[in-house]
């Protein structure tokens, strides 16, 4: 959901979120500052942001730049919403001057600036006292339920809507509004600003009473759908019925609409300022929220420069302080998925650590959140409570951000697969069979992360680049003909497949195949019975999905054992051992890196700058709303493929690089890491 600054700006005021470091002459040329004396990194500045927020009026710009520099933040986001406030949607000149002033001040100190704008939301202040509001002037622009109810809300609907205000959600097909919106985007891009940050470009399905509306059924949108499909959205589809082909077309249409809207914004931005980046903030992650609101990270990444994920996965209030150990694995799964979808672009995490919990140290919650995001390769955004600005503890921010600045290449350089086990993410299966697919996918990811096996999340977009020896299809019910052709190539090349659940039963439009083509390809004759083959290809067919089975097991007792310690007799541990052994046997090759540690440690293995790295996040001992300090993971044994006399380097979270010696045997070297408290990166080198 939208998170505004805790400081309310005036009509022409600005609210800042800043990310800055010391002045660096290369910053204005698109290279990132380096705090460790190394040559400038040519990667784009968006990969290195360390984000924090400020409420701002124009007379406080200098003070904010100074404060942000002192807390090791990089870049500046101005909350100066031109199209999202009706008065400035009509008359933007004063706000445009403010945006230009902020951009110039940022550039003067070697910084970057980007500006917040609303997507499809617009607020008229003090609407109860105004003769003109957006809805009063343009009721046809507004999104509507099937019943005709307009998406118009008053004060108290959300914390950013003040008493007396009018909050409306606009149809992206309202042509007159869209023309003006794109003009405002071009004007903003012309102010020298470095980025435009578009907040939650959604169909209105997330306020109370609208969750199952599958809006919008306004005249503009209904006409656009009929032009595209020939169907009347009000009468020709069975709303909410995934068995109805018309509703499937409605789901696809809504997602394509939001993607096209964001693509048009980016095209208008680049037409005026090719260096200006377009960022979308969205809260749906990998779950059912994506097709419901229409904003799908997988579809949006190719048309944007960055996505800022307000991914609130976890128990209770979704704070880091409230997450259980298993919640953290869910959070890691989401972030690793985003990094796969991004395909080289940056992923920013607008997430929250602590909001007044009396039993949890705010500083430890901040550290845990930053540690997890770094281990996944995502950028950290520090905020106070549930808003975009401030910090729960400024001194802790300084420590974390200063440390990230010194080690940013380790975390933000590209991570390349070594000998991965592939796990397939199917956006279409997620859209049409959300619960079934996500339970299987998440269960398999938990299994791989907790068994310390190298993984690679493979998608329809990057499938041709997969070079691993084994691929897991976690109840991937929807497969297109191009995907089936690719899988046929996988089979012919002798790769191993783990096929679970009802994989392959439907095509990409959710229409059932007469005969499951994947079963035909693999020679599966009894779909209800598990089968294994070593003839045409190495595969296991498991109709009773092991991913779902493991997901169900860890849901029962994982958190309990993460706190109490001895887990060897736990049912989830027995299942983990069996399934991970089967996966390794199926691949018919040794893992590139072997790690012996408890399942409460999450690991990612990847090649970074020519060296194999292991990124480790420890969640052992954490307890929701009670304990935010981990029980250290001790005596971790790691075996690297390596020549003789190499050394192991370890970088503990918030610590310094240390060197360890190992025991060498032909082709490999074994190291024992005495302790991991919160997180650690390890790698081999000369």
C-alpha cells in the first residue's frame, strides 16, 4: 500500500526521501561512488542506492542534503506529487520549479534525485469545501465496480487521505486524463530529475469492500476490452470464475493494461530525458495479488528501469520484528524471485523493520531486515514505522549504510549460476492457479534454501539460458507450446526433470489439453502414480507434489524447532533429508559447493566477479514479536572445488573481512566456519 512521509507537505511543498553518500565526481556521469578506493563501477547508480526518507519544504533542502550525507544515504526521492493532487494536475508550474531546484541541489553534491508521483490515484484536498474536484468535474474518468459504484473515497479510508479530502482511482483508459498525465510526466522529466517513481499503478481492488471486485467496469475500460476481445465485460464473463475463458481474458487484459500504461510513462520520460529512470512501486510479490491488482513484477520489469517492492510477506503486521523464521524464508523466496525477474535491473525493497514493538529491540530488527535484503542482492530502504521517511534509529542506519557502502560490490555485482538446480516460475500458472502453484514453488524453494543446494529460478523469459543439469517443475499447470518445445530439448539433452502435481495439464490460456503433452513426452502412462525413468531422460514424476508436502510440514513445527534447537527428529527434517537426497541423485552430478549446516540457515551459491560466493542468512532463534537476535549457527562445514593453497575469506554482516585456512584434498578444499551470527558472505581466493 502507499506510504507517505510522516511530515505533511504544503500545497507546493516537497517531501524528500534521500539516498546519498560523499561527493563523487563520477556520480553525474552514471557511475556509482566507491567508498573503498577502487575504480568507479560502470553499473548504473540504481544498483547501489541506500534509501532513506525526509519530509521537506524548499527551505530545508540544504539541511536534508547534509543530514543524508552524514547517514551514508545515496540519492534523493522528492515526494512532490504532481499528477496525484488535483490542484497540481491542473497547474503544475510551482511544483515543477521545486523539483528542478531539488535536482540541481542533489547534482551539486554528486547525488541523484528522483520524484514520487501517483499512478492512477488522485486526491483533491478539502474537497468538502471545494466546488471543483476531480470526481465532480470528471465522474466518467473514475474506475467502477460491476455494480457501477465509483472508486471514490473520503478521509480515513487510508492514512494518507485526510478528513475532507476526496480520493479517486482513475481508469487508465480515460483518454483525456491520460493525455494530460503523460504531458505532466514529460514536464517532470524535463526538470533535470534523475528518476520518476510511480506509486502503486493498480486497478482499485485493495481498499475494503473492493478486494473481489475485479474492477474496473467504467465505460472507457469496458469499451477497450470489447475492442480487444469482442466481449462485454459486464455481461459476457463470469466474474471470479477461473473456469470461464472470458474471465481469463479479463485477467490478462487487466495486467496488459497496467504494463502498457507503465511502458508509455517510460517512453514519455525517455523522449525528454534518456537518462531519467522510471521506477514503479508495487506491493504484490509472487502471489495472487499480482493478477488481482493488475501490477505483475514479472511483466513490469522489462518495460521499466527499477521496481521498488513493498513486499510485506510475513505474519501479523509484516514487520521484520514480527517475522518468524519461516516467514523470513518466504521473504527470501520472494526477493530471489524478484532478482530473477529483474534480469540485470535493480530491485529496491521498501519494507519495514519495527513500529513500536516494546518487546523487540528496534536496532536488531533494522539489522535483520537489511541483512536479509543484502543476502538476496536487493537494495535497502530504511524507514520509520510504516511510512517512507525517517528511521527507527538513525545511528543504526549510519552503521548499516556505511558498511554497505564499503562492501557494495560484493552484494550488488552480478550473481551468476555455477551448477544450479533450476526451479521454474510460471507467471501464467500463478495467475490462474495461485494457491496451488505458490505452495508448490515456495515449498521447493524452502527445500533448496534449507538444504543449501544451489538454485536458479528459471522463467519463460530466460529459459533458453538455463545450463543446469536438473530442472524442477513445481505444479506448473500451464505450459505454452514454446515452453513444451523447450522442455523437449531439455529431455533430448539428457537433463533431469522433477515434474510435480498437474504440471502440463493446461495451455497458457488455462485451456486443458486433450492429452497432457508433457506426459506424452516423458512416457507417463499412469498419471495417478509416481514414476521414474532412466531411458529417454532422467525424471521423477510426482503427482503428489513433494513441494506442497514439504511446505505443509514446515508450516507445522519449523518455527518451534528454530527456537528450541534440536531438530533432527522433526518430521520436516526427515522429509527434507529424503527429498534433498532424491534431488541430488536425480541430477547425477555432485553439487559445486557442499554446505553442512542446519535448515535455519538460508544460503545462495553464485559466481561473483569470477569467484564462487556463498551468501548466508541465519534465522535460528528468532521469535515473532519477542526475539530479534539470532542464536549463532556454529561449525558450518563448506567444501569448495579449488586448487591447492587457496584461502577462504569471510565477511560477517557489519564485520570485517577475515581469512581462514582449509584442508585440501585433490580438487577440493574444506573449511569450517566457527560461527555465523546474523549473516555472512564467504568466498575462495588466492
